[in-house]
């Protein structure tokens, strides 16, 4: 079955366009993957946001002087479309020789174009380097479970049957792992990420079983957003928690990193970089 991104620029030679070209943006409907996961787009079991951060944002002032900045784009998790990452990068490159009066004018253009592609309002911030540098880098919340001893022999696909519970009573836990790896479904290139799990109520999860489950994604081919949604759904089914949050901070490619957040209730995501980012 052909992947929806097969018609996108991903994995194909592309001309470098350096003047403003919003038509380069290539939306991909989330509906196909929602259906694959058994989800109804009109009644999703989670809410959330996909944070994209661009570290190669540049344009020209009216005088012709270049400016560099960092862009932050928050795409709602229930938007009809994701934006294919290479097309996103090509679009951002098209700003390089285009003139905008200031951060505000560029931010308005980005908001308009990205919202049109996603099919829902996208929040945009264009930030100077000092502001982002002042935030520094952070570490994921909770305890890291990467030192747990596990045995793994199958890396071909996610294996939710590996998940085990250690108690049936109300639980509360928060932990993270840096061992998430999956592959781009079109190019086969690796995607690296750190995952945070936070839940309360329901059953208590055996952390080692989760680590083995996470490593089973190692040769799985899917986009960042769907990997996080799959983890969320598998944990929700296993634990039946009162509250669950799963998010991943992925390593950047082509100057962009993607950070999906999914939760059963509203959260305030922390978009500060991890050391790997």
C-alpha cells in the first residue's frame, strides 16, 4: 500500500527555492493513520499538540540585510493534516531571499500559511537567539529507565503484548527513556527520540516491560506523531489510567525537530530543548 507521503518531496531530489513559495507545503491527512489505529478523528481519546522547532530560519530586512531566528510552530493534534517535513523545510528555505519588515510580519505570514496547510490554527513564535539561549536545555521529567536490564530479540514492529502490570490498584508514575528509534516510512532514515510517560490511577506499569516495548519500535516505519499516538493508545489499553500523558522529543533533521504531546486532559507542554536537541 502506498504511503500518503509518496507524492511529497520526501526522498526525492528537490530544487532549492530561495524566494517565498507557500505552495511548497505538502499536507498529509491524519485520517489514514487514525483509521489504522482504530481512531475516529471526530472523537479522539487524547488532546495535544505537535511542537516543531526550526533552527535555520532566515530572511531579509527591507534593506537587504539578513536576519536569523528560531521558529516555534504548535500544530494541534486534532488538525486534519500534518505537514510533510521535507516540504516544511523547503518552504522555510524559500524565505531566505524574501524581504519582511520585521519578526511580526514574518510571523503573520507563517501563521497564515501553516494554518492553511494543517487545516487548523497553528500558533507561531519567531524568537531571537538570545531569548532561546536564556532558556538553556532541560532534562525530561521523572526517572530515566534506560539502565534497566532487558532482553530484546524482535525490532520489526511495536509489540504491545510485552507490556505488563505489577499492581492493580491506583498508581502514579513518571519516567522517561532516550531509547526510542523508528524509521521514516518513506526514506527509511532513522528518527531518534526521548519519550516521557506520566500517568495516575488504574494499574501500575512494569517499567522494564515498557522499555522492551519501546525498543521494539527500532525498525518500525512511521511518522513521529503516529509513534507517540501508538504508545499512548497501547498504554491506555494496558493501564486504564485516570490520567495519561505521553510525549516525545525528537532529534532534529534538516534543521527541524518534531515533538508530539498527547494526553487525556489539558497540559502545558515544556518546549525547552533536551541536550540531544
